[in-house]
C-alpha cells in the first residue's frame, strides 16, 4: 500500500471505535479523581449601596466610585497586606440592568475569597463611614443647639405659673390700690379693670402654656428624630448577606471540562493511531 | 465523481455570488449554510473515501483544529468561537480532495475568474445605478437591521471621494453586501485587480489589463484607507516581482531609481494625507487605534497569551476592536492564531515544491492580500468572501499535495 486514503483512515477509526469509546469513558471516570487540575472557586455577592436619610444628602459610594476604587493600584496593595498571606482572590464588579451591583470573586482557595471579600468591604465601608462621620458631626451640632433650646423651654416653664407669693403680692397691691381710689363710687367701675386683667391673664396664661408645651414636645420630637437618624439614618455600603463559606462554589474543573479533556484523550489516541498507520503504510 | 465535483464547484460559485444577497433580502442569518457546506463536502468525501488520498499534514492539521475546538468549547467554555477558522481550513482541505483532483485546474480557475468578473461587473453596475437612480431602492430592498438579526443588508456608506469629486455617491456595497462596511467592496476591488493583472501577465490579453484597471478605478471611486494600503503593498510586491525578472540586466540609467524614489515619497505622503483626513494627526491615529488596541496585552498571563482570554476579560481590557489580528489574538491566543495562520503558511510553502502548477503566484498573492486585509476588518471571514478565500486555499493545498505531484 503506497497511498493512504480516507477509506483507510475511516476503517482504522471504525476498527478502534470501541477502544476510543473505552478511552473516553475511562478518562471521564479517572480524570476527576486524579486531582490534576487545581480547584477554582467563585462567589457572587450582591452589594447593598450605602443609604442616608432623605433630609441629609450624602455622597455615598456608587457603582462608578466602587469600580474606580477596586481597579486602583493602591487598593490592590491594601488587599495584599490585609489578607494576611492567604492570597488575594481575583474579583470583578458588575452592574445588571436594574442597577444591582455584584461582586464576583474567584480563587483556588476558599479562605482567600472570604478574606478578600471581608477586607474589600471593610475598605469600601471606610470611604462611606468617612462621609457619614462628617454628616454625624453636623447633626451633633444641630442636636446640641436643639437640646439647649429644649432646656431653656423646660426651665422657662415655671416662670409662667402664678405662685401663692405672686397672689399675695397682687392682693396687697390691690388693697393699696383700693385705698387710693376710694372716691370712685361705681363699684363695677372700680373692680372692672382688675377682673378683665385676671381674665386676660388667665387667657394668655393658658395660650402660653399650650404653646410652650407644644414647643417642648416639638423640640423633644426633633431631638428624638435626630438621635434616630444618628443611629439608624446612615448605612455604609455592605453585602446584602454576609460572606460565608456556603456562598462559595467550585466552578473549575466541572464535568464539562472533564468531558472535553476525555474527548481530547480519545481523539489523541486516534491521531497517534492514524499517524502510526500512515507511517506503516509507506514502509 | 467528476460530475459531483463539477456540481459542487458550480454550487460554490452560486453560493459565493448569491449568499449575501439572499441573506440580506430575506433578512435571515444563513451562517448555518457553512455547517451544511462542510458536512456536505465531508459526505461526498465519505462516500468516495477510496478516491480521497490523505496526507500526514492533513491528519495533523485536522486534528489540531478538532483539539482547539474542543478546548475552546468545553474547557474554556467560549462556545464555537474557533469555528470560522476551522471552517476555512477544513473546507479548503475537503475541496482540495473532492473537487480539484477530479476536474482540470483550468476549469477550476475559470470558475474563480467568472466569480471575479461578476463581482467587478456588479461593482460597476452598482456605481452607475447609484449615480443615476440613487441608492434608495437598493437600501429598501436589502434593508436589514444588523443589530437585531445579525445580518447586514445594503448600507448607505460614507464615500471619501465626496471630499474630492464635485458630486457625491455613497460607498459601494458589492454583491457581498457591506458585511464589513466599505471594506468589503474596496478589498474585493484590490483582489480583482491582482487577479486580472496576473492573468494579463500570463496570457497578454489586453482585456484582462482593462479589467484590472477597471477594478482599480472602482477602488478609487469607493475607497477605504485599509484597501489603499493593500493596493500600495500589492503594487510594491508586484514591482519587486518584476525587479526579480530584470535583476541580471545591466543598469543603463538611474532615471528609474529617481522616479521610484519620487513615487515612494509621493505614496508615503499620500498615505499620511489619507490617514489624517479623518483625524488630526498620526499621533492621534497611533494612540487611539494602535495603543488602544494593544495596551490590554500587558495584563495577560501566560495561559491567556497562549490560548486567549474570556469575553468578559476582553471587554474589561480592550475598548477597541479595529485591528482584526489583535482581536483574534485576544480571543484565540498565540496557539489558536498560530495554528490557523501557520497552517496556511505551511500550505503556501509546500506549494512552491511543485513548480508545474499554473497560477500559483496570483492565488498565493490573493490569499496574502485577504490575510493582510485582517489588519483592519476581517473581510475574509464574512459569508461569501470566506468561500472565495477557501477556493484559493483549496487550490494551493491541492497544488502542493502529493496527488497533484503524482499527476506530473
């Protein structure tokens, strides 16, 4: 035979088809147990952006900022130091159509994914916390003023009350006044002014009391609101759920890869076989 | 087998000339026909397997492509991204086995000649039609939203001649449609020019010279920068080939040298002018198109250099895809690109061992121009054009094979 035709090749392949299939299945069964391929893990975490109270606008990190920070060289240096030798997992931030941000971590080591994810988020939170701290100081200043106003209002409350001493003093003055104007014949005329005064006084006193109480209540509410904003109004960027080992899954090698490798092994057998037969046919 | 070979070649001619038009007319992606064609050719080979002679290189190259496809599909999980390159090589290999041994080279080359003639006539008619009636009818007839269907129909292309000529005619699409913008028609014009110039050199029939000049005229009427580069490079190589024939003649005068220097300087000046028509300076062109395309390579690891990067990483590292070689290197790495181009290179080198075959130089030249065209958009990988490239490569594979050698 001095010519190697497609017919020869197909015949050789046909004759060794069973062996080829056996090689394929053997490789598919053996390869996953050999651990020749290093496992690669990945984790996808949904990022919850930082939030602020609507009354206090704050420049918190958004997708562009986070992307910029994560791609900076200094951030990589920080991660190298922060992960304490467990290695830095590769990571990438993406944003889907509805604006959700995802961080995807990949590494051959689960621990490095957890460490990288934690360190990364700590650093991002630092950025948000710095912005939040400035706003907290601003609110604390407002709170100091409000607390002082409340204190003044509370302390001024007693000044409005008519004490017994005030009445005695008033009665005494009234007597002196009566004596001084005895020549007035008309009784009603004589006491009318005083009754009106009392009536006016009572009316004003009531209004003042109501207003004061309202002011105090408003001030207390305002302080309570601000204190609530201080504790609950600002949240830095965070993961929606904390990073745990259960979030990490193995993505490489998977069964498809072993399928491909087994296929390569089977075809390699055929290639070697054909080349051998080819050579033999010309000898 | 002879009639099957003829029918298959006839089908390929019709396929090359009509596939883009049919695709654009029905606005339906017909890439699946590539798969049909390769299976069809394999089917013919299979049923005539006793007549199909294999060579060691065929077996090795075919298996290399199979391995790479398995790797990219199952291990890298990138899908059938290596299919186009596999298609080119395997179909060329199959056609060199099922068509060329059963028909004469003359008959085969005549069919290629017919394709180029129809393409050239198509370009002329298209230009005249647009000049007289405008392109509205063509745009309406072959309207297809490329982003939605993956098919590019007839497109109103910018024509740089509007800056020079007193009238404006949109850029030519050609029978292959504007699958790669204006590059398709202009690159085909360069290739038609080369084909007919060599044909003229071979048979001294002046009609071929006129057809070659007509092709150049069509290129000048609807030019692109990349195609101008291709034309200048082609003329340069043709001139070098000519120099080879007069190398032993004594130098009588240096006049030609001065003229050549003047022409070279003028061409360089013209190229700089063409490059800076759209952009402010060459610095800008270099920074935007060259640096922008290659800067991402600095972040590759060894595996990525060898076998390419994932789609996500490509998006992350590269903003531009203006240089097709670079895009291929990014996707397939040095191994993928190397296997493809080195296979072609191997077949070209091999063909030189057989001196008794006609039209080797124009076929190799055209393969080279198609490959050089990848410096910008990959025209040679578009539907219709890819089969045209395959016809040339199949010829080269056959011409260098032992089957052909044994015929002499």
